[in-house]
């Protein structure tokens, strides 16, 4: 069985797939450019084993995700439905983002008749923060949310809004990198416009952040004690120094490593730090550690199948 899985997966990854798949767009709210719709890649079989929800990064739309990964290809031959969703200009799962994602999931449950506990959610960059917090809320308030996810994963995601703000401020102040400066100013503007400066409105942000290095702000990770959690990172410090003039202190993996460690200390043996090196490449060939490609698609789908079987 395992070798059959690997054969089909490698066939797809090699570009010689003997099956065809199509991407469908499902519109729920035409007025919402970012989050009013979702994309689906239906599996080859009518019998759906599970649902993989992929959440795009900050400022992206659902169409930005699928060209950057082959997860949907491997999912296709393993009877897993792939959903692509976007939170738009959001770094966190606020009430608006929660409502949009819940609407998508309810629509999927209605159309495909899948089991509520056969879902795995994850996302790239800010999409991972959204996925992580949403799963925490599903576990904390099961009667208020439509699914009970078996797993959640983050692809080089910032997950602590308080640390994010400090990192953005540092990049905006030192101005070592023009790219880092532009990214910082744009993200800070959206955060301030939403709910103000995090440390000045800590009670609000404590409910928004998926995790906090400072336990006095929040300990939302306690709701992940029994959930499989993966944090993916291309730990290429030399690239960050050369291209962003940033140290490990400005990385996302410093924070997610603390999250994984806390979960392990809680007894969660399904919490994993997925470290890679120089695996990050964009679909245009650009070398970048902050990319979907750091996820090994074949291994990931095997992991997911074990969770939902």
C-alpha cells in the first residue's frame, strides 16, 4: 500500500500524470475580493477520505497558492479534497476571517458530505497563523465551529502578533533592507488600522494571536495539546543575512520552535518542528526560504492520511 502511494505521488510530481484534475471556483460572497470564494481540487475518487485546507499568505488570493505547491496533486491521487482559501490583508483570525473561513468549511461539508473530523488545515506565512488560531478555536469551542481538525501546519509562519510587531518595528527603524522596510511598513499599517498597536491593546490581541512568547499575554497553545501540529521552516540563516540583513532573532522559526517545545512539554507527541535547508523556491525559480516548496508533498500527504484514517 505504501509503495502504491509513493508510485502515484511520484508520477504526479514528475509531471507525467495519467489522471486529469481541474480547479473549480466556488463564490460565496462576490463583494469580497479576497475571502468571498474558494478553490477546489477534487480527488480522482468520489469517495473523499479527507479535506486539506490551504490558506494563502498576507495580501494574497486563493489563486496564488496552487502554482507554488504540488500538495493538491498528491492529494488528488490519494482521495483527498484540496481547498484553497485566502484571508486577504489579515495576519490573524479575527472575527471577520473566522466567519469567512467558517462559511467556506460549512459549504464544503454540505457539498461533499465529508466527516467534520477529517480535516487538516494549514497555511503559508500569515495563512499559517490564521490556520493555527482557527484550529485552537475549534478545539476550545467545539459547539461554535463546524469541524474538529485532526492536524494543523504552518509554512514559515509568524504566529505571535506581539513578536511580529516588535520585529516589524525593528526592520522599519534600522532600514538595513529596502525590501524588509517596505514589508514592515505595509504590515504595520494594516495592524494599526485593525486594532491598534498590540501592546497598547493587549487584551484584544491576546484573543487574536495564535501564540505568545510572553505567557502573560496569552497561552492559546493549550488548546493544541491533543492536535497534530507541524511547523515547516527552511533554516537558511546565511540567506537571511545576505538578502535581508536580518539575524535569527528576526526569523519566524525562533517563535515556532518555542511553540513546539511547549506542546512537547504538555505531552503532545504529535508536535513537530519540520526543519529543512535550502528547499525554498518560488514557482518562478527564485530561491527564497519563505516558500510553499519547503513542504515535502509526498511525505506530508502520507502524514495526513495517517491522521485521518
